C-alpha cells in the first residue's frame, strides 16, 4: 500500500518504484504498460498527492467509492482529465461534455 490508511504516510521506496515504472513505461519484467494509476485511502490523500504524482509521471491519483469507506455514493478521481460521471438531475442528466472541466482537483462548471 503506497499510503498508510491510518497515518497517511507515504511508503517512499514503493512510491519511487512506481514512479520509475511510470517513467519507463515498463514493468520490472519488461512488460510494456500505458501508465501508473494510484488508489489512495481518502480524498484528502488524493488531493495532497496529485501534484507530486503528476511530477513523478504517475497518470492519476484516485480514492475508493465512499460505500467502501463510509456508506456513501461513489468516489472521485483527482488529477484526471475526465471527471467520474455523476448523476446530477433528471433521468438522463449526467456531468459530461465541454461545460465541465477539471480545475485544481475540483470540477469547474463556470465556463
């Protein structure tokens, strides 16, 4: 686990290994990969690590859906170019399209 769920501390040797894989685009056995994505325990961890991950070549940082943590709805992705679709109103109204973009780790619909 890259981030300790109890303390929020990053396992630095593991982080370095994942960053190396992300930058070489190869697993240790030489298998080509498209990218590295991290799942961290909480939204706060995802926000805190998003810029560091981007700088280290890691594609995105996300956290698990709330139902797996505390009984809520779905999780969100931080640092991704595409937000997780989310029902906001009506039977066919979903958050998507050009009016919704990521900005500083949050969805910006001011355009």
